[in-house]
C-alpha cells in the first residue's frame, strides 16, 4: 500500500518528479562519465602497450608508468640493452605530450614495425619525409583528416603520410629523428621497449636489469598492464572523490527541496493519514520511499545518460576521450544518489511527522 | 449499566494564541453509551469542534478525564492518541478528506493498511456496507471523478472499513446539497440502527441534528442543554 501511495503521488506530479529525477541523474552521469573516461583511457593504454609487442619497458631513473620525461635516456642505451641476455630486439621511442591525454611518439618505423608486427594502413603509407606523421583511425576521425592532409602539432605542420589501425603504442607517430630535432633531444629517447626470446623470461630479465640498472624504471609489460590503474594517474583519485562529493551535495539538495515542496503540497493529505491513525514511522516511510523512488529513477536515468555521454565523447574525440561503460560503478553511483536522496528526505520527513493533524486538515 | 463508550468528566481545553490563553472548553461532562447516535450542536466558537477533536484523539485535553473505548486520553501521549485513531474511531469530515490521488478502493485500502488489516479482499460485512452506501460500483473512481455525495459516502465507507467503535462525523453535510445531505443523514441513521454503530456528529444545522438519538447543545465551551429530537420517530425507516 505504501508503494501504491508513493507511486500515485509521484505520478500525480509528473513535472516535479521528472525534474527531480533529472537533477539527481546529473551527478550519477558525472560520476559514471568520469569513471568511464578514466577506465576508457586506462584500457586504451593497456591495449596500446600490449600492441607494441614488447615484453619489457625500460625508462630513465625515477620514471613512472604514466608520466614521461622527454629525452631522459641516451639513445645508445638501446644498443646496450640489445646485448642483454634473452633480449632479441630493442627500440626506443621519444614521447612528447601534446595536450590532454594525447602524445606524439617518435619511433624508428622499421624497428617498431618489426617488434609490433607492423602497422595496418587504412590509408596512405609509412614515413617518407621528416615531416610525415602517422595517425590512427580514431585520431583521424577526431581531427577529421585523411592521408595526404596536413595537421599542426608542436607548432609545426605535419604531412599525414598514413592512417593506421589503432592499438599500437599511441595515436600519433612521427619519425624519431624528426622528434629529436624538434625537441632538442638529439640522441635521446624517453623509453625503450625490449622484446625477449621468450616472454616467460620477462621476470628474470627484469630482475637482472634492475640489478644492473638500479633506480631505472623497469617493468615487464604484464606487470605494467596490471599497474595501469586510476591510482597511477596523479590526482585522478582525488578528482573522482571531489565529483562523488559534488554528487552527494546535488542529490541531497535536489531531494531535500523536492520533498520539502512535496510535504508542503501534501500537508492536508498528511493530516488525512494522521486522522486515520498513521504512525510517525508510517508517514516517514512514505517520504523516504518517495525519495528512494526519485533516487532510483535518477540512478537509472543517470546510467542511461552515461551512454549518451559516451556516444557524444566518441563522436567528438574518440582518441583523446575514450570512454568505457564501467558496470561495477553503477551501484556506487547509484548508492551516492540514493544515499543523498534519502539524506535529503530526512528533514522534510521530520516536518511531515511533526505536523499537527488538526492544522494539517485545515490546510487549503 | 455498562460503561459508556465515551466518558468525559470536567474537561477543559485551553489554546495558546500568542500570549493569550483561550479557553475552548470549560468543564464539559458527557456520557455516550455504546450504540448511541449523538449530535452536538452549537454556534461557531461553542467548543463543539474542540470536543470532537479531543474525543477523536486529535489533540490532548488540558485537564479533566476523557475515556474513549476504555482508553484514558488524559493519560496517553501522542502515540496513544494515534493508536485510538487507528483502532477505535473513524472520521468523516465536512470536506470529505479523501486522498485525491487514490481511487475510492485505495482510499479504503489505505485505512485498512494503516490499521493493520488485510487490504486485498474486503470482508463480506463490509461489502454489505458498501452496498448500503451505494458506492460498490464507484470504487475504482478517484475523488475528482465523483460527486460530493459520492465522495462523502466513500469517506463514510473508509471510516467504517476498520470497524471502529465510534464514528465521528464533523459537519458531514456541510458541503452537500439538500438531496445529498438528506441521503447522508439517512445513511448515518441507518448505520446506527442496523449495525448499532455509535455515532457522534457535530453540526450547526438543527435539522441535521434531528437524525440523532440525542442532541447536546454547546455554548461558550460548556454543554448548556441536552435534548431528544422531537420528530425522531417521524423520520421513518430508511432504505
């Protein structure tokens, strides 16, 4: 019967209900979009790192997985690393962030192709001049360019030599020598990928390299993939917590206002229920049940809107803003919305409970 | 002689209006035996509504003794009065006071739910009451789809659904036209005669009061006269 009462109350004021649900949905969407973006970016990073075909990643001393120090390693270390036991191939890349989560990678196309199995060209071909770049299909879609077109990066116009299928290291590639020239990092690389005779030797080789190259950042690719998480992106976790907090505040304020209005509008109805002997807990449960419904509706709409956000981001920036749908966060975002909604209903509920039945019945 | 179902002794009620204390009741004494149909009449400000609200457990007395259905309302708190409203009395109001978003059936079911009774199927004797009230075919309509007379009949049905010992009616014909007023009054009298339903009705309409077994006249917070309707028998059988 409580459900019936709540359902009819919610249905009877569709505009208020829809607005409340929509406003509660906003923080749910915000949370899910942010988490989806983080996870999408990390998942994309994992796929791209796996696409390199390497078994070990080698970085300069103090290097971390998700940050780059341009040109922090001497390029000659690539040849040194090739002489290590079990290492059959090594290639260095020079990474330069270009804004947001994007970066351009300077590569030795022949070496990188040998390690990764080579690019699959959707359009065009490999580097032929120092001004050539390769971009993947997502970045091409994002920048709306085709092979043969121009693209401005690092204050320089590049010629798009080819468009490749995504999933290998990065979205943008330039000749290593060109990048070294532009960045003033001649003879330097940011990181070195090593391919072993057998991937099973990765842990042993990493251990041996760590002894020989103490303080350097050395990870097996499988270890690296396991370490790519929200925690490895500086301040991302804090940012997520801020968004969660904002979600709680919005949900609390919306439901509190909505239920406050509802209690005022239903003063007489509350009086009627009290005249029938409704207890305080019954009245409170009605208010809380309605808040629950609004919170639940907001959660569902918020989840649906996260799909819309994903589609919108994919349409605008598929390479820079890869968004995943993270199902495991649905209950968390829903919990935030529902918790805030229930919290917001407490004061209006207490108002309703305290109403004098005679005054409530006299309310017009 | 059995105890009256409503027993009021030296009842006083004061309202605080700003810094001024307003005495609404000044030492009311009243007994209502089980099965009686009692009208309380009086002008505005006579205290009849206050007496009604105290007997119905809507507000506590300031002093005196009020025993309703064996429960001493002077000694119980808010939860005790809530319990009284849930189990012992049923209200019928001038403005019907049906829950506007619910059908007649759901209004009745809500009362049953609150009183802790089964709500899915109406009992046989209650179905008889619905037939007597003439609303058996209107149960799936909302108040906005019903006439005032129909709404008041639904309100009576809702009040009786929980089998309360006492039906409290506050100006039940105040918002009805003459024909519907007459019908509602006859229904109340019939419920009293056929089912032995104790009814306490307040009204400022002397004609309406004539349908009761006894009329209590109030003025300035006291009972000034008790009378028996002269034409009580002349009203004839109903339905």
